[in-house]
C-alpha cells in the first residue's frame, strides 16, 4: 500500500486518545477481580481488542456501554477455547500467558507473523520455575502453557521487556502464598512497572516494594472490582506534539492524567530542552514552536515508545539529536532502531546507528 501525504496545517484544540497500557492493565485486572468493574474511556484499538478477546476466552463477561465497558469476572477461569490469538499485541500475549498458568488446563497462545518474533523465554522460564509446563518455538510464539502454578520466589531479567515483570505481578495475588519477585540486571521501561503497581492498587491489592525495581513481595489476596477512568495517552500525545513542532504550529491539547504515572510524560521535558514553549494547565497542554530546535542527548531507556517522535524532530534541529540506552527497542513489533534509521535516511537525515551490548 502506498499513501501520499500532502502538506498540511495543524491548528486548534484536540483531545488526546486514551492510554493503551492502562487499558490493557485495567481489563486484565478487572477480569481477575471479584464482581463487576466499570472501565471508562477505554482505548479502542487492535491491541486492546486482543486483550478483551483473551479475557473473554478465560470466561470473563465483557460488555460495551457507550465509550465504557463492564467487566464481570468468572469465579474460576473457564477456557472457552484452547487457543488465544493475541494478534500483534505483545502486552496481551505476555500477560495472558501468565494468567493462563492459573488454569489447570492446556492453552496455546499465538499471534501474527510479527508477534511470533517477540521473545517470551524469560517469562516461560519464570512460570516453569513456579510449576507450569511451557513449550515454544525457540522461545517465541506460538507457545503452550499447562499446569497450575503455585506461589513462591522467582527471578526474571529486566533488560528485555518490563512486560514479563508486569505479567508476573498481575498474576501474583492469585497464587497460593503470593510471590516474591526478584528482578535481575538493569530494568528497562521502569515507569511501566509503576503503572502496573498503580493499577493493581486501584483494584485493592497491596504490593510491597523491598527494593525499588529490584525486589517486590506480593501476598496472596483478592482483587476487588472498581470503577475507574483511563487517562490520556502520552505516547499518542508525543506524536501530536512532534507534528505541531515540525510544522511550526501552536496547538492546544485536552488531556486527562488521572494521577497515573506514564513513561512518555518525558516528552514534555524533552521538548522544553529542545526549545519548545509548553504551558501546562490541569487538563490542557499548549505549545508554541520555535523556528529551530536545539537538539540534545536523551536517555529513552524508560520511554522507548518516544523514539519515533523524538527522532523525526531532527528535521528541524540545528544540532544533533542523540538517543541512547534503547537496545530493548529492537525487540518490539519490529527492530524500531533499524527501521527508524532506514526511513529517516530516506528523508535526507544523517543517521548513525550504534549497537550496544
């Protein structure tokens, strides 16, 4: 498919879409909670639809109510099918894999051709250490999970994907005697762990932080149904802001944060460092774009989704932009670093791609 984009203007007031990460977490947690939850302002997307379908496959009742959904959990997991298709969603397949290990049954989890290249082995190793039986194709989907895991103590590497850790955390309260979770090595995407813990607490469970981003203790307990509103998505916001900055436009964006941490909030500080004037009110972000940007060096280890939005700003920067500590972005739906370097080169931008250990 080819798409031609004409020169355009961006102006006026727009509303930021809802957050995908929080939508995923809310649906999974509501599916494990006792009674009916109401989730407002969810993001409708292919990825979040994959999560809804996965939870329905666990026997959960999910109904649309306008822009909201109601989620009524099953008393026990009752598989409607022995296969879950996570489509292109890494979050879906990783969290659903951990939840599948709660059921005393065999289930196969798969996805599209891109998802079948995503690493899963660290999560499978952790689940097997807790009593599950897992098999895969060289550590990638499709995978099969059977057996019912028990609580205990488990280790998981932090340098590949924080989704492995979120998956274990979300499952932990349902385990007999809970879970002690030890994170090995450097943890990437730390704010996504904060997001998981924030959402777990909204569903009434406690997470004890023994050492931040290293060791967590999660007792056996019950999730409680709740009503909550999904905040705006700073990943989407970053693209809107970058587009306005490139075009030299002023823009007002309506947002709702809901006091929930987001990794990609870093876009605000980054743009200000590059010379963009940003005014923040309670639910409004206003930007004023300069003629040229200042460039800068940015550690996006916690915010890999910002790489495209930051890299494209090189078109308007008078100084180099350096993005570092993002090796884990190579393990997304594609090798984001190589892909972005290739496409920006086509636009006449000089890109130096460096691989790190």
